[in-house]
C-alpha cells in the first residue's frame, strides 16, 4: 500500500475527496483506505491546532501518484 498524507483538510473536504474517488469506481478497502485524525487543541493558545491530517492508502501506485499531485499541498 502506498500512503499519501494530507494535512489541514477538514472533515467535509475529506468526505468530498472520498466521494470523488468513489465516482472514479474505486472501492474502499479494495482500492484505497483512509484514516482521519481530527485536530487537537493545546489549551494554552487561542488558535493552536495541530496534528489534523488524513492518511490515504492506495493499492495502485498510479492512482496514488495522481492523488498526491492533485490534493497534496
């Protein structure tokens, strides 16, 4: 599996990306998988958010490359 890490995408954006992948006839657990890690706050600063990221895993290297070029910041 080839992993691509997306940083600072909120949950709605991630679900929209998953919908795009599904519209390409890719199936979860067969062609790709993803794990969303929600934001964490440090309770000291007003706007300090860290560790918000999503890890996508792809079976096909070509799809993983396309995905990284399209969505990786």
